[in-house]
């Protein structure tokens, strides 16, 4: 069990719907470790129903885990930094689209606003990437983020090197370890793993 007692974690979800089950399991674990979650969802994560679940059910599940309403708008995400609502921000799952926006400082969704607002206080941001394009067009953005101050990555692995050779996904089971390291200003190693 990790000691995350009273750590306020911004738990932001973007639209990698196939990894929602793993993300919810990590959210539950973080709460069991004593963390307080501030839930945020991108418009896509909060509003699109898929074969992995209905949008309303996904929002409700995150709200039940965090015991508070999900932030689903730019205007509601903006106060996160000024009000110092979070100690660390976790984007899990983080799509390549969101990673690109963060790399280029584009703030046009609730999640990108939550991260930008949180960074005002120069506190850590952890990204749990889930993208079929990570080793192709997205790779330059990941390079930018890995060299940017305050960004940390949950260790990455190829999820299906034969059928999806450009795909990387975070090892969600390493989320809490990564958060603890990031709170101490350290990128957990290895950051790329083989399974």
C-alpha cells in the first residue's frame, strides 16, 4: 500500500475508452491509499458512449470513486491552480491528442485547462499514455514533454507490437509508484518496459 494520505490528485481522463477499466481500478486504489481525487474528464471522455460503456455511466463511476462531481468544462477547470486544489495532476488515460496539446501549450479542453491551471504552481503532472500513434506522429510530442519541466510518465510498453507496432500504453499498475516518484521530483525508471 502506498502512502498517499491527504494527497490531492487531479484525476483527469481523456478518450482512450479501451483503458477506462484500468484507469478506474487505479482511481479506486489511490483512494484506498488515502488520496483525495479531483476528477476531470475531457468532453470526449465524458460525452461519448462506446462499446466499453455509456458516457453517463462512466461519469457516474468516476464521481462515485472520487465522491464528488466530475469537472467537465474549461471554466470549472480553470480555478484548479489559483485555488491550489491539487498537489499533483494525473492524466490517465492520456491520448496522443491530449499529449500533443500539452506539448504545444494548447488549452482547449477541460483536461488541458486543468493541467495548465495546475502547472501555475509548478507542481508535477503525470501522464499515463494510451495511444496507437505513440511511436509515429506522436513521438515528437512525447520527446518535448519528457524534456519539459514538471512532466512525468507512467512507464510505457508496447501493447501489441505485431498488430500495432506504433502503439504504446502505460503500465497502469505502476501509477501509484509513478505518483510517489513525481512528488519527489523523480521520473520512475525504467520509463519504457518490456513485457
